[in-house]
C-alpha cells in the first residue's frame, strides 16, 4: 500500500511542475523587418544571457525551447541584426544543431556554461524519469543562474524537493519543502506530509495533511494510510468512506473492509469488492478474506450443535488446488462449499450431520484429485508437445547438415574431375600482343 501511495505522490508532483505549456510565437507578413524574438531575457550578467532571447523560457517549467524559424522568416530576421548579433545567432544555431543530434557530451565539452542547453537537457532527463541525472543538471543550472533571473529560486527548490522524493531521498526532499512551510501553500504542505509519511513518521504526516485547506483525493489516501499504519481504524475508516464516495472501486471497498470490526459488515464489503475485482490477484486476495470469515462463522454455528462434529475446512482444499484452476472457478467452488456446509447444519443433526460433512469432505477431496490429475495430464501433454517440437527441430538440423555435406561432396568431385583432365595443365590461353 505504501508503494502504491508513493507512486501516486510522484505522479502528482510531476503533474504540478508541467501544468503550463510554453508560449508560442506567431509570425505573419506584417513582421517584415521587425524583431521576432523576445528582448526581455537579454540578461547581461547571466552566463550566455545574450542568447536567451532565442528561446521560449517558461516561468512555470525548467526548460528552454528554441524558437525555430522558417527560411523566409529567418532571412527577414537576419536583416534586423547587427554584425555581433548575427554571430550570436549563428552560435546559437551551432549549439542547437548538436542538441538536435542528441550529442550532449560534445555540447557540454564545447559549451560548458551554455545555460539554455542545460535547461533543455534537464527537461529531457526529467521527462524520461532519469531523476538522478536531473538532480546533477539542476545543481549546474542553479550555479549558472545564481540570482534566479531566468528560473525562479522557488521553482528550483520545489524541483529539488520533487526529484529527491522521486529518488527516495526523503530527508533531502523535506529540507527543500520546509523552506516554504509557512506560506500556507497547499502544494508545499501536501508534499511535506508525503515526506513524513515516506519517513514513517505517520503522526506528523497526519498533522501536516490536516493543515490543507482543501483535501485532494491523494491527500485522503495519505490520511487513510497514515491512520491505518498507527491503527487508528475509526479515523482511517472515515477517509476510506470519503474515498469510496469519490471512486467506487475494489481498493476503496477493501479499505473499508480493513477498518471495520464486525464480521457481518466486513463480509458485505468483501463481497462487494469481489463483484468489482478486475483481475485474478484481486479475486484471490478477497476470496481469502471471505473464506476466513465464512469459516469462522461456520465453526461458531457448529458449537451450537450437540456432540462432537468435525467441521470441514475450505482452506484444506484450496491450498491443494493446482495452478490450472482459474480464480473464477475457485470462487464458485468456495461459495458452494460454505453454502452447502451451512445448509447441512440446518437440515441435519447427530450421525446424519456427521455423514453429511463426511460426504462434503469426500466430494471436495475428489474435486481436488480430479484437478490434480487434469493438471498432470496437461503438463504431460505439454512435455510431449515440447519433445515433438524439439525432435522436429533436430530433424531439420540434421537434414541441413546432410544437405551441406552433399553440396561439399559435389564440389569436391567437380574439383577433382577438372584437375584430373590433361587440358587443365597443358591447354593454357594464348595471348596475342
């Protein structure tokens, strides 16, 4: 459950950083001799700041998107530049050509402080979930843009927090998020809560999560999991109910099942969960939960019967079933087992009840044995088929070897035949000069 929650948290983090898209640039016939690049990012004291005007710099994202021009647009634009500016533009194009070839090693060898390249390389690694490399590049970006003139210091710190969290360095992530803990920003508070949860400090995680002005779905999941971890099942059940109201699914039904005490209520939610299960793993999991409660109910009912009665145990049969029995079939047999056993307790007593349970035991022992035999036969058939395929493959290889040997023998005979002819040695070609 913890692993699932952390996966959700990382996904939410990534979504928050990439919320906004880069602003586009539109060119028209009216642009004739007008500059087509933004002049707002010509920052003289930023490394390579004079080149930043040729990029889309998004305030909500760490990236630098090169603004590509058509041939016609570029010709018009070059007419507006001074000689030095043209050299700068050619310089930018040279770097971007290497980037387009994905030749990052050469880029950083030749242009070790070229900020736009680092911004692009960071975004590439971030999008590819290469978070450790992204951390290394972000350190370089912070040094190049020490005053936060291109990328805000707040976004840099947030990004460090997200990256350290994604690489399981929760204390480091917490250090960055705690810088802004007094801002009341929901994004920050939620991240702090998730860091404490990942560090297994569940009480503090709950404390911060409750400071949120509005609880998102992921925040409710955290509050459920943290309360469940400290065995505060009443509070955990409250959040499980809220989650179920938002998303009626197997996981949330099982969350409620795990946080209620009465077996009858637990069974209701377990059966509901099984109805919406989407795969065999979920069916197997909930069947185990159902069987435990149904078996306990059966044994309690048997205590009311006079005399000693040996109660059949479903799990004794279930654990013997081979892998070829589907989860759906096991479900049907399990339900039928408990339905039949409970009906016998109502219909029979004394020796008749003993005989009925013995018969039930025998029926299910026979069922298990039949399934084992079927599984054995299927495995035998698979082994035979594999043996046939292997034999066919060996036969083909043998035929290939025979064919190759025949070809070699033929070539050797031909060679021997021609070499044994007299004209091979005496009839040389005559040359006319």
